[in-house]
């Protein structure tokens, strides 16, 4: 007997796009951080440039993660973007706490808010780009 997969299940309409978006966002963020680290080592930039570069890479990575989550989800762009942003922030906080335990709370909060907002925008854009 053959079973069919119910595509209206929460797991397929929300879970899979969020996982795909989170993975793509994390990889994009990692690649941008590697590129910026190469720029910092090749040129003689001050150490104060590290935090803004990390903010930019986190914002772009979460925007792309939300965009792909919205494209794969085809609807509910705000929800998919928000969940993708929260997942990326949680992943970033876990990795960041292991690497740099002394980052001030205000900077972590600013980065978290920036990533969630960028991911929200990406989710809405992804749903609207998919329709065209």
C-alpha cells in the first residue's frame, strides 16, 4: 500500500523552509565572515572594524536566509522570516558564547535585532519574488 505525504502539514510548510533558510543563511554568513577576515588580514585595518563587519555579515546572511525560506515556503513570509532569524540568532549565540564569552549584552541584542529584522524582510521578499 502506498502512502502519500500531506503537504499541508506544519512540518512541510514551515519546518523545512526554516531549516533550509537557516542553513543557507549560516553558510552565507560564514562565507562573508571569511571574506572579511581575508580583507582584514591583507589590508592594515584597525581592530575596531571587526564588529561592524560582523554586523554586516550577520545582516546579509539572515536576509538571504529569510529570502530562501520565503521562496521555499511560498507563503507566510513574516512567520518564516521570523523563525529563520530566531534560529540564526540562536545558532550565532551558541557559537559566539563558545568562542567569545565576554561580548557585551548590548552588542548581542543589537546584532540579534538586526538579524531578525533582516530575516523578516527577506521572508517577505522571498514570498513576493516567488509569485512572479
